[in-house]
């Protein structure tokens, strides 16, 4: 079937990465496993800034970013089950995979070696993927997440990357009652790590370089707020079962100090993707507690559905600020300068 044409706020010159203009572009080619979504909301992710600033490498233009997408299903393929026209649905940071490998068949499709990102990538036929600062998107239903009645579209949108990126490593690494979880970096990702860790029943420690966000963290449910000033780790050695690192700056990162706070075989999971590398480690750093260092890539569809269900059941409310999509440049500037408290969500104004 012929491609659909969408409009979005895009970048047409990579050297002017904050200058957005309205661009038209073709969708992916329709398949009966697809869902077409009329976008109502799109969260602004730190990934958008890293991509547009070329922090993660050069990109092709025009580029429409945005991978925290919520809207309404306006066309549903005949092979799709569980989604109908009129349903509220969302799409996160991944839009396709091979569907056939062992990872895809065991709810690990977010790690498929042939995964395709929601923007800045290409389908096998060469069609480019463009994101959610736009009027619509077509995605395979396996990457379309139904939004439950207890969660607004605005709230759901930023959960589909920021939320899922923290929810997945929490549940995969045993977060629950009796567990102590540390969260480093209290921004968009960090605030979600706090909200979900508390909803899962954990005791939560928030680590920050200043006291500016302590009041906010207390309102989110944080049990302990720790400034990472010299010696901050001394009284917390072997205290934590897990650390979720959401800090988007790696230079000068006190890795040894943070790892020393983990219990035996505790886990340090980095979900942030700083442009610069972390300081070097030696094997001796890992000996005292046998700790593990790992990463995590968004989450599976099964985890996205479970996350949204938890949000509805526990009335989890992310801290968001809604702004018109035409002001996406202001949102990008705000994220670059650390202004959101704690996530911007763009509202549709192109239709």
C-alpha cells in the first residue's frame, strides 16, 4: 500500500540543530501488522538533545526526533490483535526488530541485533524513520503499546522511553519490598527511577550534587537524600542492593565510591548515555563486594504493558510540563540546560 505523508518539526541543517521548521515526509510502507497513530503528545527525551547536537554522531537531514509518542489509533492492520481504531496507544524508542531471533521470541526484542530506532534509522527497504514531533507515525503493532484508562496520554508519553528505561532494569534486577535502591542523577530518568522503585516497594536513596532537588525528591517518596560530597559513601558501604545511574555526565564520576556502597553481588546499572566515557576502573574495585556493572536498553513490550498497568494501579504521576509542539526548540534548550522538573511533553498543534 502507498505510503502516508506526515508533517513534523524537523531539523534541515545539522549545524543549526536548534532551528526547527515544518517538513513533510513519507511514512513507512503499510503492512497489515501495522498501526497508524495520530499523535497527540510527544515527550522530550535527553536522547533528542544528544542526537541533534551530534553528541552521538552525525545524522542525516531532515530529521524529526521524538520517541515518547502517545496518540490515537486511526488505522489498524487486519493482522493486528488487541488494538482497534480509536484506542489510545503509544510508541517508544524502538519501532522494529527482526521478530525471528531468540531475543525477539523471548521478550528481549529491545536487544535484537537488528533493532530499528524510532527516529534516525532506516527500515530494510531504505525508508528512514522519523519521530514524534509530528502529526503521525506508522509502527508495527509489536511496538505499539495500549494506554490504560488510568493513565493520561500526556503522562504515558514520557513513560515510553524515560519511564521504561528505568522500570525495566528495576524489575529485571529484583526490585521489590526489602530492597534498597540508589538513584544517581535526579532528572527526567532519575525521577522515574524514584517513582517506580517506590511503587515496587523499595527503600530509595537519591544521590545528587546539590540540595536543590531534595524537597522534590521527598515529595516523590525518597527515603534518603545524599549529597555526593567528599566522604559521602563512608557510612553507606555494603548498604545498597542496586544502583540505577541516570547521571548524564561522566567526567569526574566517583565510580569507586558508588560501587563501594553495593552489597555483595549488588548491581550498578547505568541507563544514562553520556557523551564522554566514565573514569577507568581496575579489577581491584570489584573485589571487595563482588559487585556487577551493567547497562539496560529501554524495555520489552511486555515490560511496557506491565509498567503502564502499575502506573494505573498505583496512580503514578510523572512530573511533567506540557508545552505546544511548535515550541520544541524551547524544550530542547531547556533539556540542554537542565531546566525541566522533570520532563517536557509536547502537545499537538500541527493539526
